[in-house]
């Protein structure tokens, strides 16, 4: 029995979805209105029933839209292949339904179940994947793995075998190795000329594409025919020849007809004539149009004409610029700037006529007269122009000054006499006239100047300089005092800053007495009583920094006169004289200082040292004896006397002085100096007895323990030295050098583990001490354990991030490729640390950047002149790369600075065998022991 013809379900479904399904209705749409239905109003039309400010009820919240994945299609797939008789079409049945909280909770539960099920198989799946990957690698190994055994065998290849390897040849054939150069044949101008004239060239292959580019040839290719206009290459060549003839005529001699063209430099000159203007041509056209609009809108606006002319100038059209600016002169005859621009653009011969026309139109323009004089080539013509100008403008100071500069001394004096009559308020003219007059006449001139300009201080200063120049020193201070009173009476404010600058200028011009008089008169103006001392010290330091030595000396003298018992002022003045004065001036100042401040030990010691450096030992002894009377039992004076005697080989007198000092002033330093003297004289038993007594009397003085241990080390008694150091660190746990000596002794005796332990204990007792970290790092570096040293360095920089010595060590501890980066980090952390600057200098030295190395060494020494290592490295550098003069300059600067610190410097200077060496000898010995940085 035949089944009824039931249509397949797929036939009931439209093959394509309508375009409007799923889209919102258009605005104002009413369903059924086309067939006569009546519209009605719903809640969606009039809005929600709740107010906007009401609290929302989550139970009745609007259903959220269902989430869609990125790869999910917007429309349902209704293809027959997606249909199943049992389940229907594939996809979610509720894809367009609202996605509420229940759906979200259900999805979360299913996701958790899936994750749990996935975890059960995860370990097995990963194990299986790993086994498959290993099996695949075993079957198909990498190229790198195949040659790994051969790479390891390369270790056995010697240097000779490497050198004997044959060079790689070129396996290509001869044609590939030596390709023929591509040849180009230029197209003749005749062919292009015929084509431009409208003739058809049949000899060119039409399929090559060249025919479509030539006007007059047939081409059906769209976009390939370009209109050529009236381009004529023959005319271009003729114009080029004409331009060349014009240029040659311009540079030819019009008298003899001989050419003056430089055949070698002519092309270069032509290149320099090309304007350096790289703007778009459209921008130039727009600028021209804009300038034209401005000129036509306001023809009497001078800047428009000037801007238009300069636009043409920069685009290379100089003649157009000249024509435009001349039109501007006609349109704006009273505009000074337009005339000056026209004179600038015109050639010199024409410019004279333009300026002549300009001064007839504007006879009172000073700038035009100056331009006219500038265009004159002969001195006589310039003078004639200025005299004509001064007839019309006798009150112009600029014209008078320019005219005076052209005259000789006598004619200039006559001109200035007339100038001050016409310009009585011009101070510069009065001062210039006074300089040209004799002494008597100059005084009269300056008196007249003061009458005409009673408010200018420069006239008074010039009068004071005049008196000083004529050996009338008594009048200098009187004139300055009268200047201050007169200016104050005329309502002029006395500004001490301006007067101090004038004093500096007076010193630079050689008027020392005037400078001192100004300083004495104005130094106290506007300064409160309690601020005088600090302000005066700042002024003196500022003057010294500017090189005004006499000004600074005058300020110090005034301050000492006001505060004669201030030790700090005497010290500042003494240091100033030591740096900028002579030995006689320093000793004279120190004599006055000790008479006013007899209790100031440092002043006595400076005086004694000055005499000793001058090889006047008796005078130094007498100064120290007077210092003993003023300061009995002074430790500093005792030690200075001992040093004086020991330096002059008077060892018995030094011993007696130290014995008296120990009995009258038993201090740790006196005991230390006593032991050091015996040690230096190789009296080690006596030195040990003194040190033993010293550590009993002063157990907390670390230097006594250090000296005792060092003497025992020199005698080879290492076990006793360790015991002394151990007792010392117990008594002085904060003495970092004592810990370092103990660690070095342990390392030297081969007990590196104990050295580490000592330094670790020292760091626990003294946290955040960069010296201990540095010593630990160097212990590991000397043992060849670079990795451990790098780890210690990282920990040290974490604990002491701003330590210069650690960063300096880190720069050279790093690899060569990382040194620059490390140095940049170091400079960021310690920009003003001398050790970091020294390390950067050595880094540049290692890279052979000599000038940079020299600059950074100078920068280091300017930052810290007391660092002896920097001086030693600088001398080593100059010995290797500098001249003899540069080496001597470094030595002189070092002797003047007298450095005292630095690890390498102290290793040499504190060696007991070098106790008699001078600064220069220590410098050369230290530089000799240094290694060149690599």
C-alpha cells in the first residue's frame, strides 16, 4: 500500500531567511495599518511605570541577553545537512530565549563537572603526550642533536688545525660569479622631439608600453596617456645656454673683457646659488596668494611687502623680490623697515640710490643713515655721511658713537666735545671724552657730567679710577663715599649687588684701590646685624669663584676688622691666602690671627707648617714654642712638634717630646705616635711595649690593636697576631678596619672559610657597612669564585643601594658586555660619588676613549680631590697616553691637593717603610703599582 504523499520537513522551511526577521521595527510602525487596522498604545510606548530614582527589584529584573561565543553564528543554520529526523535542526533550541540566573547557575555546575572529569584524566593524558613526544624525538632528532658529539670533539682541535682549514670557495659558475653589467642606451632627443611635434614614430614597439607615454601615438590603455602641454626640449636647451651666458657675463671683467671665472670652483659656486628651499610648490603658491591678498587688502601695511619679498627671495626669485619691495617703498614711503629691506635686497650700486631716496623721504631715521654709511666703502665717504646725518639728527647718541669710532684720537676728542653738548645726558659720551682728555681736563669733564647726570654711579666710579691712575689714592675712598651720599640724596637706591659687580669690574680693569674702596663702602648696605658674618663669607667665596681675588681679600679684611676674635673668619681668610696669595701674605695674616685668637691651635700649626715648608725650621720651632705657652698640654701642638723634629732627623728630640707628652698629656694618639716612631726606627720591641701599655690604658682605641697586630705579622708571629686581632674586635666591635685585618690574615694563612666566617660576624655586628661587603666580595674573587662574588654583590647592593665603592666594584665585576649598563645604573644611584666616577673613568680607559677618560678623571678629582687613588690612576693614564707636560701638571695638582685617602694610596702611604716619603713620591710609587684596567 502506497504511503500518502507527506512533504519532507525540510520542504516546510524556507531555504533563506527573510531580511527583516529579528530586526527592530522602524520608527512609527503600527502593525496592520496597511490593511486598515487601528493603532493602540502599550506600556512600551509610554515608558516604564517606575520612576528613574526608584530602587530596582532584582526579583523582577529585566532578563539579560543570552551570551554568545565569538565563533557562534548570528543566524540559525537551516541547511538540510544540519537536520536530523529525531532531534531536528542542530544548535540550541533556546538560543534566543532570555539568559536568567538559573541558566547561569546551571552552566556553572556543568562547567565544574566538566573540569572535575577532566582532572581525572589529566595526568594520564600528559604522560601519554610526553611519551609520544619522546618517541617522535627519538625517531626524528634535531640537526643540533645529531651534531652534538661532533661539537664536543671540537675541543680537541688545535689552533694550527683551525688555521689550516681551507677557505670556502665560490661554487657558482663563471657567469654567475662575474655577471655582465646591464647596459642602458639613452634615447636620442630627436626621437622625443619628433614625438612632441605630433609625428608618429613607427620604429618603437607598440607592445613595449613606451608608445603610450609619447604624445601623438595611439594607445588604448586607460590612464597611460599623459598630456605633455607645450613642452619643447630644444627650447629648454636654448634657455639653459642663455642662462649660462648670463652667468658668465656677470662674473666677467667689464673693463678688459678678461674672464675672472675660477674654472675649478665654478660648479661649486653654481651649486651654492641654488636656494635651500625644499617646500612643496603648492605651499609656495598658497603663500604667494595669501601675500597678494594681504597686500591688496591693506597696501599701506609694511610687513606684508617685506614678507612677500622674503618669500620670493627664499624661493630663488631675487628679481621678483626686488620688484615687490620697490613697489612696497612706493606704497609705504614712510616705512623705515621697507626701505632697509629694499637696500638689503638690491646690489651695492643700486642700494646706494635706494638709501639716498630713503633718507630724502625720512631724514630723521637713524637706521637709514647707519645703513648709508655702511654701504660706503671708503672711510672718507663714511665720515661725510655721518656728518650729514649729525646735521639733521644732532641728538642721536648712536650716530655720535659711530662717527667717533671712525676718527683719530684728536678728532674724536673734538667730536665728543660737541657730542656732550648735543647729548648732555649720554653717560657713555661723557666717559669716552674723559678718557681722551688730560688729567685736569678729565676732572672738569667728569664734574660737568655729574652736574648733568647726577643719578649715574658710573661717573663717580670713573672719577675714582682717574684718581687712582694718577696716584691720588687718598681721594679714591673719599670719592666713593661722596658718590653714595650724593646718589642717596638724589633718590637713587643703593643696590649692593650692582656695586659689588662694579667692584669686580674695577679689579679686572686694574683699579684695585677703587675696588677695595667700593667693597668697604657698600659691603654693609642692606644686611642685618645678625646676618653680616654669613653674608660676607658668601660674598667672599663668590668673588673668589669669579677670580676677583682683591675683592675677596677686601671682604675678608672688612670682616676681620668688624669681628677680630672670630676664629672661623681667620681660618677662611688663611685658607684663601694659602690658595690665592703668597707665603708672605699668609704668614702676615697668621701672625695677626694668633695675636687675636691665641687659643686657636690650627692657626699656630698653619704658621709653623708655612715656616717649615719654607725650610725655616728655627722659626717653626719658635712658633710652636709660643703655641705651647698659649695652649699648654695641647695634643695637636705636641704632635706637630714631634713631626717637625722627626722630619728633620732629630729623632732623640722627638722621643723626648713624646715622653714629655705621655707624662703631661697621656692620650691615645700620643701613645700611637710614640709607638709608630719606634716602629719606623725599627725598634720593634719598644714599639710592642708601648702598644701593650696603650691597649691596657685605652682598650677601646682600635688603632693600637691594629698596630700591635701588624707588627706581630711583620715578625712572622701570625698566631699571636690573630689573638691580638681577636681581642681587638671584642673590645672594638665597631672598628671595621680591625675586622678586615683579621679576615685578611685568615685568608693569607689559607683559612678562607674562617675569613668568610669573620666577615659574616663583622656584618652582623656592623649592618649596612659597605666596606665589609666589599671585603667579602674580594675574598671570593681572589679565590676564583666569581658566581659567589656576584651573589654577594647582589645582596650587598640590596642592603647598601647608594654605596659608591660597591657600585664601582660591580662595574668591573660584571662581564664586558654588561659594564656599560652597570655603569649607567651606578651613576643613577651615586651620581656624585668619586669612586663611581673613578670606575667610569677606568671603563673609558679600558675602551681606549682617551679624551673621555681624561675628562672623567678631571671630573672625579674636582668632586673629591682627597682621593689619592684617582690621582694615581690619572698619573698612570698620562704616563701611558699623555705628554710630559700633562704628567707634570697632574703631579703639581696632586701635591697642592695633598690627598690622604683611597685603598691603594693608603696601602703605600701607610707602609712603615714609606713614612718619610713626600706626596709626589707616594703618588709615583702608587701609580707604578697600579694595573692598567682591561
